[in-house]
C-alpha cells in the first residue's frame, strides 16, 4: 500500500507540472536554418527582439540558430536584388518581445544593415554597417568601410573603423576610438569620447553631455564642436600646426595650453595659432565650458 500511495502522489505531481512544462516549451520556437549566398552583397536583419550573437565565417553562407519567443510568428529569409533579408514576423497585434535568442553567422567582410532590432549587439569584422532604429547597447569593431548609425536607444562603442562614421540621435554614451575616416556625430543625449591617434575630420554638434576629444590634430585636419551643453575637454597634446578658433560664455574657458594668450571674455572669439596653423579646431558653445589638456 505504501508503494501504491507514493506512486499515486508522483502521478498527481506529474499531472500538475506537465501543463506548465508544455506551456514553457510552447513559448519558444526553435530555429535552425542555413542560406547559401550567391552574389549577395548586403544582409538585412529586421524586426528582431531579444539576444543576438553575431559571428563571422569565411564561408559564403548565413547560418541562423536559436529560438523565437511566443509573440513571433516566424523567421523568414529571402534573397532579392543581391540582398538577403532576414525578418522576424510577429503575430497579429503583437509587439517585439525580448524572449528570442539567436546566433547568426555571416560571411566575414559582408555589408550589414540592422533595422527595428531590440537587442544588445557585438559586431566585428564587416565590410560596412548601417544601423537604424535600434534599442540596446552596440559594440562595433574592425569595419573596413563606412558605419552609419541613426536612432539608437542605448550606449554605442565604435573602434577600428577604416571608413567614415556618421552617428545621429543616440540616447546613451558614445565612444569612438582608433578610426581613420571622417567622424560626424549629432544629437547625442549623453557623454561623447573621441580618442584617435590622429584627428583628421571630426564634427560634433547639438549634444547634451560632456565631450572629450583626445589625439593629435593632423596637418590640415579639422575638429568642429558646436552647440554643446556640457564640458568640452580638448586633450590635443602637442599638435604641431593648429589654428584654434574658440567661443565660450562668461569666462568659462580654462586655458592650460602653450602659448597662453587667450582672451577670456563673455562670448568673445579667441584665436590661438600653433605653428603654421594648418589644422583647424573650431569650438563654439553658449552653454558649456572649454578645458584644454586637463581632465
């Protein structure tokens, strides 16, 4: 009787637990798909929410593995006009749910476009990259071509990019290190840190956090900062040939440069020439403070 009673209790617990286990299993859909690429020049990933790990391969294929959450209807792939489109389609009247988890393997040095993705990304070894309307923190390294980023709700880190960088409308912090092309950053609501071996062409406009620009201004290089609400730190070391053109309000200009002949007056334009003045540093702020070579 004792054995029968124990067996009965175990059976009852299984009857109670099985529905919940079935519900949990039904909340995700497993994905395992491989697409061979022929003459594909761009990969678009659209409307994904959750955790994505991006890996690169030397093979001409894309491989997708993982699970989709309950609100996702399906993951579709199609090739059109040399573009592979990877899209997560939602069920009617559903919004992106962060429950999906995917590993996406793409060819090394491919062009990648992400749109409407709610996920943290770590992206490396691509030919070019375009991001639009993303929600999450983004880390980008080793891109051969250009990087274009618009509307990211999160932090952004960009490193080792050979082409030009364009960044617009970021809510979090922005860090740019060791890049080689033009840099243009607009509409950032947090701090910006630009650290380069050589500053070739840097433009920062309409930002609300503190800005730090570190590096040597290249001969005929250009640094432009305009309409900033925070502190502007210029850690420009021994840039050999620069014309500094500065404008700051209410004596909020701390000079630790050599030579030290800045005129400090409310909203006065101050020009300082170092060497032949071939590089140009233009900083204009009506709300912030300019600091030279000091943290």
